[in-house]
C-alpha cells in the first residue's frame, strides 16, 4: 500500500484543466459524459481509500472489535502514519457517507413532492400551472409517475409561440437524456471529494448546453432558442422547488454559444491541443486513481488474510 493509498485523495486535481476546457471546446454531450465518468470513478476511489486508511489506522486502537490479528505489525506498517491517518479518516468517511445520504434523500423527496404538487392536473407530458411566477423545469418520473415538463402560465405569456416550442424542446431534452442522473452523480462526487467540485460546476453548464443544442436541432433555429432562453431568464422568478434536476446556468454564455456556429460532433479531442492534453491528463489521473485504490485494496486484503487465522 504505502503512500499510494493516499493518491486517489489528491488525483482529482488532474481533472481541473479539463473541467474548464471541456465547456469551451467539446460538444456538450461528450463533455457531460466524460466529466461525469471521471468524477464518478475518482470519487469512488477516494472514498474506498478513506475506508482502507481507516481500517489500517484503527486496527491497533484499544477496544477495536476487529480480530487481534488485524493489529499485526505488518498491518500497522502498511500505511505511513497509520494511526494518525486512520483517526482522521473516521470523521472524514462519516462526513462523506452522511452528505451523500442526505443528497439522495433530498433528491427523492423533492421528486415526490413535485409530483404531488401536480395532483389534480391532467396527466399530460406538459403540466401548465396557473401561477403568477414565471418558471419552468423538467421533472423526472418515478415508479408511479411519468416524466413531465412543468411550466407556468406567467412564463408562457412572456414567450412567442416559436419560443414556447423551443422551451418545451429544451426541457424534453433534459428528460430524454436523463440529465438529472448526470447531475446527481457529479453532485455526489463533489461531496465525496471537494476537489471534484469544478467538475460539478462544469456538468451543470454542459447539461444545459446539451439541452440547448437538442432544442435548436428540434426547432431548426439556434436564434429562436437563444431568444427563448434570454426571455425566459429575464422573466423567470424563483421556482418553488430546489433546482435538484437542472439549473439555468450562465445564461449569457449559453446565448452566445447558440449565436455561434454549432459545436463539432462529439469525438475525442486531438492529442496535441490544450483540450486534448487536459483530457488525457484527466484520463491518466483517473486510471492511476483506479489502479492505486485497487492495488491498496488487494494488498490490504492479502495482509489481513495472512495476519488473521480465519
């Protein structure tokens, strides 16, 4: 194990360059998928290594319920400063578990509360609320409810017919591509390892850009989608529910991107470019993180197996 067990805790720093460059140079669909995969793998590895450090570091503490063989000197020497690191890993791991549990619970509760708020309305794909506050959002379905686009009459009054079609196409794109899953994954990753927060911010933006591009393809006019986004942003007020499924993102950047030529089809960037080097750096960091955590887990398993007569 050695110091390699600590690498997954800091290797997310290798993903910071691609978090910013992916927003600017990659197709939003490619950027979203790549950043989410990197964040999920790195968060899993760092959480696993926290657990490994905790096991090794606390093996020699008085009253430890583990078998006596687990406090063998070979185990204690497997990680440098094992006792100090192990004690520090206990509150860190507890904080990660509690934070992720809280996020999952709030996510499920918000979805259920949102569907209950639509009770009594026709069971259609688009739910129009007679509300004086302008807002709209895509509401993912549950086991007993379908996916729905929720919009208020106040927002519809601010949009022209073509802009309404662009709005509906944008929200449907969120549902079709299951963007709430990407957002939930990177949000959990950011709470598992704070170094992954830039990826959460980036994915919040790229999912909106992904939906913008799908809406532009559906309505056939990038300018109409840009106008609809601008008008909706100027008119919209705070939604009654937390933005657990999508957020508007930086509207000026989204409008500017829609007024520019469409992004190139999703593909892996060329190596000898800034975004290519950043992407390969993040991929290398992810691979090293996965190998380090797997190596540490296997090493600890073999040591404990040899030290424990069971």
